[in-house]
C-alpha cells in the first residue's frame, strides 16, 4: 500500500524495482530550474519504473494521488534473464509507454484550442479506464485542476472554465474529483480526435 502524497520513487534514485499499479493512481513530477510540474498520470494497469532502466537513475518523482496498491517486481540484471516471454512482455510495455507519449505530444504539439486540449485529456483518461467489453462512464480524476493545468501547460482558471463549458454542453458532469462522461462521441468530437475502429461506441449515460 502507498499512501496519498507518498513518494514511490524520487528523482535521483538508483534504478531498482518495477511497479505495477493495482488500484489508485500516481503522477510523474519533473523538477527543472527550480520549478516542479506534473508531466504524466498513471492509472491501474500501468507499469512504473521502466524509465530508470534507460539511465542509471530515476529522472522523475513518482507520487501517489490517493491511497494506492502496487505490485513490486525486482528485475535481475538483463544478462541473467533467460525467459523469452518475459523479455517480450518488457518490450511490449516499453512500446505501450512510447505510444502513449506519442499520443500526448500529438495532442499538445498541434494548434488546438484550450477546449480541445481539455476534452482530449478527459477522453484519454476515459479511454484508459475502459476496455472493448466494459465502458466505464464514471471515474475519479487522478489530478487536481491545478495539476491538469500543469500537465497541459494552461492556467488553472482556464481548466475550470473548460470543464464548466463541457458540462453546459452536456458532455460531462463533475462533482469534486468524480467525473461522469455523458457523451463519449461528443467528447471525441469536441477534442477533434480521429475516430478509430476500437474507440467507444455511440455511448450515452
């Protein structure tokens, strides 16, 4: 168990274990030129700690957003790993991390309105909570409005205004940190996100 605000990893830590999130959520925090900002959010099913294996030490803090449960895997030196299936899983995890960062920079790097940015962020969270067989319409936002602003490079007040606008459009409903997606297709359209075959169906609450 990891308590809220507890550090799982601190920047500068030597590489060690890899962690899988069972319940709860975490955030990655970067420290640069005396400033700290949220650069990523991690949900159940995500694997943490792989970044340290690209270097000798961790570059970011990993902090629990809420009381969370993790599974710890102590990885031996790669020269001692003989299991091809294990290596295949590690490569697949690295690939999924790379794809998610590609998606993030595609969203942040384009000329998008603030509403499109916020809608895209909410859509990505909803997508990560759902599977092809299970659509999760309500979940807890893992970040505060201020942290979402850090993540998207916007002002906190701007985030609040865009949430209010999405509520007025009857696309989402919020209560504290809880958010309900009322219209997945509408959220996808407002976020100007290209539809794929495995995206949500025309789902409304």
